[in-house]
C-alpha cells in the first residue's frame, strides 16, 4: 500500500463525478437535489408539456420579435397576442373545411426565424406560414402520425410518432430532412426537444431518450443543457412578462425562473391568461401540485484511502442552496473491506428563514467522521423538504487521514479512548481554522496572477492594484478577460494598436463575439486622411477635395449659409486643412455591437482613458447599409446586413446610443410598401406595423 503524502481528500461533484451507488428520490446532475414529482410543474410529465420547464409549453410559439402565438386547446385556432389591444386575436383557423389551410387537430406550433410551423395530425400535414403576414409558404403531406413540432432557434424538428422518426427543416430549405429514427420508440414517443448542443430527445412515458443512447427520468439533470423558456403554464394559467407585452422593440429580459431551489413567494407580475387566451386573475405562487418529492436518499460509491485502518478526518458539504424548511443529514460507514458496515451519523443541517423573494444563501457544512478506522468509507445523504423547495449540494469532500493536534501532546492525553475522542474533536475545531489560514498563505501567489486570482473582492483588489478599472455589472469571467487584455497592452499604451486591442476586448465582453473576425473595430488617424483630401496636379499644386463643411467656418461671400456656417473664433482659415486633422482620430464600430446608451458610455470611458491626452476622437456607429457620399468606404463604414425590422415612433426606445444615426424614419432609411405588390398601402385604424403591414 502506498500512503499519501500528507492529508488529502476525495472530491465528488459534477465535474469529477458523483460516484453514485444509489439515488432514491434524489436527482444527480450539476448538484444533488430532491427529485421532481413526475406530474409536477418541474417533472417530465408536467401538465403544460414543457418537459419540466426545458422547453416552451405545448401550444406556445415565440417569434424573434417577441410576439407570442397561442394554439387553442382544441387544436383548431391559432391566436396572436396584440400588444396594442393587450389581448389574443385569432389569426388562423377560420378557413372552410375543404380549404388546404383548414385546421383539424393541430398538436403543436413552433417558430424558426420568420416561419410559423403548424403540425396538423388529422390531415397528416404541416403548414408553414411566413411571418408576420402569415402567407402560406409550404405544405408538407406524408404518411406520418404527427405528435410534436419544436424549434431550437435555428431549425424546426417534427416528430412522426408512427415510425419513431424525427424530421428537421431549416428556413433556407424547401423540404424537411429525416435526421433520426428510433424503431424502439415507434408508436410511443410523444414529444421531441433539442438541447443547446444539438442532441435530440424523445419523450416516451416517464423517460426522456437522448439520441446518443442516454436516458433520463428527471429533467433536473438536463437543466443546464437547455435555455429556460420565457413563460410557464401553471394550473392552466400563464403570465406574460413585460418583455412580451410591449408594443415596441425595447423588450425586457424574459422571465427565466426555470428550475429554482425555491419558487418565488410573490406571484409574477403581468397580465394572466388561460389556455384559450382569455384574461384571468394571476395565479398564486403556491398554486398547483408540488414540484419536488419530500424525502430522498443518496449513497456514494466506496471510497478507498489505500491506508490500512485509516482514520478518516471530516466530510464537507458545499450547499449552493438550503431553503427554509429543507434539511440535509449525513452518515458514514467505514471498514477494511469494501462491504459497508454499520452507519454512523455525522449530523444534520436545516435551512433558516430568509427574506421573501430572495434566493437562499450558499452554505458550507463541515462534520467530523465518527466512524471507526477503516480503509474504505461510504457516505450517505438524506435530503428532505416541504415539497416546494429542495436543498442543493454542489460538492462533497471527504478529507483523510486525520491529522490531529493531539499528536503534539504527551501520550497520556490519548490513553483513554473516550478522552482521546473528545480531545480530538475539541482540538479539531481550532485545527480547521488554522488549516484554513495555512491554505490561504499557500495560495497567496495565486492572488497575484490574473488567471488564478479568485473572483470577487480578490479580483477587484488585484485590478485596482494594477490600475485597471472593472465594471461591476460584468461577470467574473468578463472582468478577468478585461484585466488580462489591459495588462497585455500596458507597454504599448496610447498607440493605435493598443487602443484597437482594448476596444476588441470590450466588444468581446459586450457582444460575446470575436471582433477580429470581421476586421473591426477600425481606427483612422486624422493625419492619414490628408492624402484623401488632396489631389496632386502635374505642377505639384494640390487641389483640395474637401469642402468648407469640414470646419463650417463662417466666411462672408464664400461660406455663409444660415444653418450650416458656425462662428469659429480661433485659428486661421488657411490652416483649417491641418488643424482639423491634427491630433484626432475616428473609431468605427458596428451599431449592433453598441446596443444601449450604457454600452456607448463604456466605450467613451475606454477611449477617454486610453487615448493620448492631447488628442480628440469621434465615435462612429455604423449601420448595416451602403449610402453613397455618406457611408460608402468599403472595409470601414460599410456593413452588409439583413433587412431591419422597423418600428416607427417608438416611445420606449430611450436607451439608444446617442452616437447611433437616426433609424426607422420615413424618408431617411424606411420606405412604406405594400406587403403584396399588387395592392397599395392603406393606413387606417387597423393598420399595425409588424403585423398586417410590412416595412421594406
């Protein structure tokens, strides 16, 4: 046997593996928590068909501009939410029975891009409508038994229950393609879903089957692989968050409650509706079945210390949440053979009350191992709760062998077994504190390394020590990226390359994309534009290509138009050509990267702090368009993009960056045209931009 050098520990978590032997009523995923009740709101058999909050409820579809579409429970009418009227309006389902657009038994609807998919089981066809005009684009009819249709944002997936097959359609394709066939689930699968990695899941009774062969009975194990839906259905009632009720493009972040340790004690705000789209009173937070089982037990695999008669030290639990009314109890058993013996209790921890509407705080619990010495150890946890909340264990550490201060005392203090046990536990309470201090001292070099410094106060202290300001709204990873980018340019600070590198790092934090892939941001120093402002002549007499508008100096007889000329009291008109371009530069950024006024303020703070003290700059936010004589420099201020979705006279758009050019103005960049070429535009009481009227 090889004895470890000094105390060590076993770490059990989602990264190293939970080493589970049994889990009865406990879900094992990113953490250990009580399992969800199968028919509860967080179970796979949830009444809303959302697979426990992994996807949107059945019968709901959300467009890219946050317009909600609702399928009637009878499957014959599709309604759309009208933000102006604050109600659901029927848009599909009034066609004659013999018409191709007549709806029989629609099982679900989905939206990908600007396409609305309607899966009609009775007629064995899928109708695809273009949004927002709802013009029929595709009709697919096959020998299939349609059971579900879902979208992952980039493609739509159709489930053929009869053959256990999944068809995928992308908006740029004409026909769906067969991507998965599971003969074992033929006639059984009722729902299809796709996670953020592109893996396909088929739901058969009580089990979720993944395309790679894995099976799941609790959605809590998959919560991190899905984007939480924008809304939930509880007891037949759903609440529209603010982001889905406004009439303009400024939408709040959707409600991402999802699977939490404790449901909010305050009912969600916003208008409430039933499954038919009729307004109803908002639901209570405690309404409906409980989401979790009340008790559960988890047992670890046998942990081997490789030490004969090892004296195990302590068990540490990292609790990411311990809500009020929940508890965690730990037990251990040790032996010199892998067969578990008698269990010994370590202790229990119960959650304390906290402020309503706030999440419970994380805790760390440390218990000494009371089991007799033995090479092998097994840990058993018992979780309990009231049914509407669950404790969450994010990590479990088992420390061994025991290193006690008793070793430094005379042997007489350990002669009596009972006295020895008491003294070891008494000294152990102080040893834990001293060991923590020793570990902190050993980790001091990490506090001077931007890549290793712990997040929080230590990271902020290091940044302040190095003179790098951090935005407190950023996450720890974003702050660390900014610190590393700032340190990489310290030796060349004030140069165009350093400023461009800092802007790239800031844009990567704000947008999550790599700016270098498109060659932006671009910096143009003023003196470099002089060659563009002059045209050489054979006699070496340059002819200027720039106009007086560059400076707009008032000059009677040559430049004195009211509304354009400015009173410039300093300088010499003969040197305007040089003074305008000296000690100045321009910064070009796509306007889509600077989405709010706060983002622009962050850019200005960076430019002000990093530019040379005597220089001036101009921030140019580039729109995705090409305008001759105004925005036509290829590679600098010309960006080719998609046709924007315009919304006229938006009174909520008060966070637009000030440097962004005016948008969505008639006569500037917006032209009214009929959605149907042969019909003229008619503006009336029922006209609504984005629904019945298209902007091109």
